[in-house]
C-alpha cells in the first residue's frame, strides 16, 4: 500500500522499470500549466514549463524572452500596449 | 501621425529594444529605415529597422541625413527632449569618445553598403582589372589560393623522397606483421564479450 500522502490523484504517477527488472510507480509533482499572455490568453513562447525550483536553476535569459513584459505578455499585445502609451502620452 | 522622415523621434515597439526611443537617420526602402538611439543615450544602436517596428512620436530633431551620434545627442538636448523623455545624457568622458568616433562612423556606414551590393560584380571585375586594385586582390588570393597549394605540395613532396629510400623495406615488414597479429587478436576479443553477457542474464534471472 502506498503512503496515504501519495494516494491523491494530484500527484503524477510514472511507471518505471528498475534495474532488478521490476515495475514500480514513482509519484511526482505535476508540472505547472503553460504560461499564457496576460491580455489575450495565448500560450507564450520562450517560457519553459518547469517547476519553480527548476526555473531557478536556469539562467535568467532562459526563463523568459528579453523584452519589456517578456514572459507576461505576448509580443503582439506588448506592441499594442507600447503604441497606445506613445499615442496617449504625446497627444497633448 | 507624421511620416517617418529624417530626424523623427520614434519608439521601438518590437524586439529587445522595445520601449526605447530612437531617431530616424535615413530612409532606405519602403520597409526599412536607418535608425540610432544613440546607444549611449537611449540604448538603441545604429542599425537598420523595419518601419512596422517603429511608433513615431510628435517630436522631430533637426539633423542632416546619416548624422553622427554626437550631433544627434546635441540635437536632443537643444529641443529639451532629454528632460521630456527622461533620458540621461552620457557623461562628458563618454561624450568625448563619441565625438572622436565622428570621423570613423561615416566610414563604417559606407563600408557594408559597398561590400554587400557590389560583391558579385567585383568578382568579375577582379579578373579583368588586376593591376588597378592591388590591395583588395591580394587578400583573397592569400586566403584562398596560397593555402590550398601549400598543403598538397608539402604532402606530395615529402613522401615521394622518403619512399625511394626508406618506405620500401617498411612495406614488407607491415605485410608480414598483419597476418600474425590478426589471429591472435580475434579469439581474445570473442571470449571476453560472451562471458559478461551470460553472467548478466544469469544474474537477472536469479534476482
């Protein structure tokens, strides 16, 4: 029987074969969901789907695209936002 | 909004320089424009840029086409745009370096244009006009031709000389050695390869 802590379905179960030729199930944490744009909700490119502990091990440049709002907004929404700010600030 | 003329201050909207200001220096095509920050002021380096990646502002600087970076910085300051856009003027030490580069920059801008466009015609011209352009022709010759010839000549000459004197006796020795070694090695290899496999299978079954 498994430890009661691991009996929940919120864990990811992975079957692996051991060197002694046995099948066992390993219990792991699920990966987080795909990062999405804050405005339009499209999945973002260039943001790896890793647990926060693994994200820390990456270089900062590999965690998100290197532009303003990189990793939060998609490129198209970011462009529209910048265009809006330019048009609004320099109107008067 | 106003069109992208020379001296128009824009914001870059795409890429890693997005959100930074720049100035149009020259119109290249319908799609491309030469821009600069300058890099010391805003962080946008002197480069070609697609028009769709720019958002023009209402401000424009009084600049000649393809102006140097130092002149552009002064033009920013003359209108008082550095305060409005909250830009930091580079330190006087940096400004001196930029002003020194004024003479170098126009050369740098011209060189890539000449190289990119006339490369294909130049190859034809080089063959015809050999005496006229001596320095340009010597470089490719050294890179391409001399290296190619040196290596084969060295390889060909040395072995020829050695073969006559030394290598004939060597060949006979090599032929004799080979048949002796091969039978000795083959059985030695086969035996150890079989043993560990059997041992591994047995070990798995037992466990």
